[in-house]
C-alpha cells in the first residue's frame, strides 16, 4: 500500500493539494431520507461556499493554499453530494470549469455506485489523457444488511457492478468505507476489506463512524442507541483493515471527522493528526505520536515518541 500524498508527490514532483468543491449537484438518496450518517451538507468541506461557482470556489481556495502552503498543484475534488447525478452536458460543464483552471493536475469525482452509466463514464474517461482522474464510490460496508440499516439505497452487488463498468473505461476507483458501523463486528469489517481486495480497486478512503449534527444518527446517538469506537480500537482496526487490502492499493484517507460546527462525537476524532500518527506507528511508517490531544482545550501537547514497529509496512508501488 501507498499513501496518496506520496503517490502524487512522486508523480508530480511536489505536494498536490486537494480542493474540495460543491458543484451544486444533489443526491438521489436524499430523496429517500439519505444515509443515516449524512446531513444535508452531503459531506461538504467547511471552507466551501456552495453558492459560489466552481471557478470561484477554486480561485478562493487555491489563492489561500498558494499563500499559506506555497502550493503549486491541485486536484479538484468534486466532494459534496453525488457528482454524477446530472445530465452528461451538465457534468461536462462542471468538470470543464475545474480542468480549465491553472495548475489543476486532476479531478476526483465522488459519487454513488447507482449514479453512473456508460455515457457518463465515457465523459469522465475523456479527461484521463491530460489529467489525473479518480472516481470515488461510497460503499461503507460490503454487507447488504448494514447497507440497508444505514439506508445507503444500494447493495454490494451494485457497487461491484459499478466498479467493473468503471474498469472498462480504465478509470481508477477509490472506495469509501466506514469502520465502526452499527451492528458490525471486527470480522465483518475485515470481510469488507477482503471483498475490496478481490475487486482490484486502485484506492481506498477509510472513515471513522462519527456523529454529525442533523444526521439520522444524531437522534439514535442521543438516545444511547449507537456505540462509537475509542481511538486505540479504531487504530487497530484500520491497521488490520489495511493488511487485508491488495498490496498495491493507494490509501487516500485514514480517518474522518466532521467540521467543528457539525461534529458531535467522538471528540477524539477531531485529533486527526494524532490518529494518523498512531496508525503510522503501528504499521511502521511513522515516527509515532509526538503530541497528545486534550479534549477540553482542543490543544495538542508534547509527549514521548512511541517507536513500536509493525507487522507490515508502507511500501512503494
Ligand atoms: S449518498 Fe452521499 S450525499 Fe447522498 S445521502 Fe449518502 S452520504 Fe449523503
């Protein structure tokens, strides 16, 4: 496995920054109540102003990243809602706005497995000649009983068929999964990893189950009906999950949390860097946590490094 940032850096010779967008598309599943972990923002990043055009959103964020991080190259990430849920002409207009912008190295398109067809995939594959292109499918779990419980509105077979169709067009696929979903055991989560490995997808984003304001889960959580993972449990699960994936997979995300305004629980999830450091320590690719997270102050404080080595390591493709 390889981390996405390393993969992009090797390919483009510098750090490539992702710029999350809300292109104004909606989501077919929201018409049926939506996934229980999602709110009306449809996974939109907190810095995005949805009333702005794609060009304005890119301009604002790229200007910020150039100034604050000396950023040189960018991936336009169509993140919010379902970014293939429109006509081919509307999709082309949106993707063209993003690719027409200076220093865009590629586009990443987040969508649902039941919202693609040959015509849309043909359009998306047409950008491959000049850009890095990824199609990101929400899956979350390979178990149909869980998909039903979380109201995904599709089955694992729907996902599997979408992946096969996408592969016909040579478009790399990144699957999103959530660890800690209600009713899932460790064995269930590992079975999801093994099923993904069989599909030969190119990338994965691993999320932690967390509670967002305005989501279906919020009420269940407040009624005490939803249990959440502790940080150490999550770290172990991620490491074991990774060990079950295909050896050449590109890992695009290791945890997940909501924006400060929307995130309800668990609070430790807000310490994203600390969680990633712990994961890297266990898999042997990092220096170990150097800071601890204080939930009450929201600050991270120095602590000694953990040099524990792992059973497997990050390695180049
Ligand atoms: S498919 Fe995505 S945007 Fe739609 S309800 Fe589910 S998580 Fe939200």
